[in-house]
């Protein structure tokens, strides 16, 4: 900053410049603060999307486990056992990743702790159906399924997953709302600072124009002033008649 310039200006100008500097500093601080919050919200939103993706993964692999179980029940073909084995392994991997993502969320942790034993119950039930199908035939295995326990387990899994998805979707919406608000505030502070600057310099310009209200001297005005004082205008041409000495 040019301190000599500040010393050369009048008091009102110095106060105005200091106010301008204060507005600029405040605008800079709010811009940085809100930008950091927007970045943080973006991270939270991405994390929520990852969590939703993992929850859908758990739901998908649970369905694969169910499909493999029913496929083996009806056909007895070992390819459905491979589907069940792969689904069970993938479920374990997805649940581990999901647990890491929701580690800092008490509500989601609570739901996940309720979900884990239900998932294990589903795996155990599917294995029981397969064992009965192998040893006692399709009719005995179908009788176990007809009792509705498998459906009841899947309904509980679906209900817990739905609650977890709803929580993450609400978190995404909140992050988007907050980020939008921070962006509007940043723009507002910028526009406010710009308006203050324009008003200050506009007032300063008007005051400067009034303060310098001296009449502008023209050649015509100068000649009139000289004639009024009876002085001879410099470099003026005087006509002399012929024969006049």
C-alpha cells in the first residue's frame, strides 16, 4: 500500500479507503471460508453417494443369494451353488466397506449392527435349504421355504437397507442445500463490496468536482478583464489610419 498517498489525501478520503480495505478483507475472508465449506460439503456428498452405492450392492448380492438358493432348489444344478458362494463372499466384502464408510455416523452404525446378524441369518438359512435339498430332496426343501422364514428375513434386510438409503439421500440433499447457500452468500458479499466501492468513488468524484469549482479561464475572459482594467492587451493589433503619425 502506498502510505504517502494516504498521507496526502484528506481525512474523509482516508476513512473511505480504510472502510474499503475492511470490506475487501471481510469479503476475502468470507469467500475463503465459504469455499472451504463448499469443498467439505462436496466431500460429504461424495461419501454419501459411495455409501448409497455400497448399500445397493448389499441389496443386489442378497438378491443373488436368494436367486441361487431357489435355482438350486428347483434344479439341483451345482452352478447355482457357485452363484450362492460368490454372492456370500461379495456380501462380506460390501459389508466391510460399508462399515468403514459409516464409521462416524451413529445412526447408520446402529442400522448396520442390526443388519449384520440378519445377513448372516439369511446366509445360514440358504445353506440349510441347500443341505435339505441335497439330503431329503426338493419337496422337503420347498416345505422349509413355504413356511415363510426366508421371505421374512429378506423383508427385514430390505427394510433396514431402505432406512439407510433414506438417511444418505437426506444427507446429500442437505449438503447440496448448504453449498448453494454458501455460493449465494459469496456472490452477495462480492456484489456488496463492489457497490460500496462504486458509491465511495462516486461520492468522492462529486466532492472533488465541487471542491475545484474555480471558473475556467478562457482567452475571451482574459481580454475582457484586461480591457476592464484599462490595460493594453498583449499582442493586440491596433489599426492606424493612413497619414496618421
